[in-house]
C-alpha cells in the first residue's frame, strides 16, 4: 500500500490495552516503543494481536518540546 506518510517504523506489537471504545497498541521498533491509540473496532477488524509484525506510521502536524 502506498502512503504519503514519510515517518514509518517496522516493528512488533508488544502489548495491547483493550478498551471499550479505544485501545492502546504498543509497537517495539528500532527507534524504541511507539504507542498508538486506535478504535477497538479497527483493532478487531485488523485482527491485531501481540507478536504481529506491523508498520507504525507517524504523521504529526506539530511537535512540541518542553524543557525539563
């Protein structure tokens, strides 16, 4: 599938926190763990489960930096 998203990271699903409406998907990539919040319906339709190989695609309209 072609995409306009340039920031893509291959990885493996390490954890899923299933919610009633939305679920958190944690993907281990070479850049570290990336978390995504998607609808539970989408997760179910895709058949996502721990151990699946996936691509995490990041398209941000803004990146904020705060000094600690």
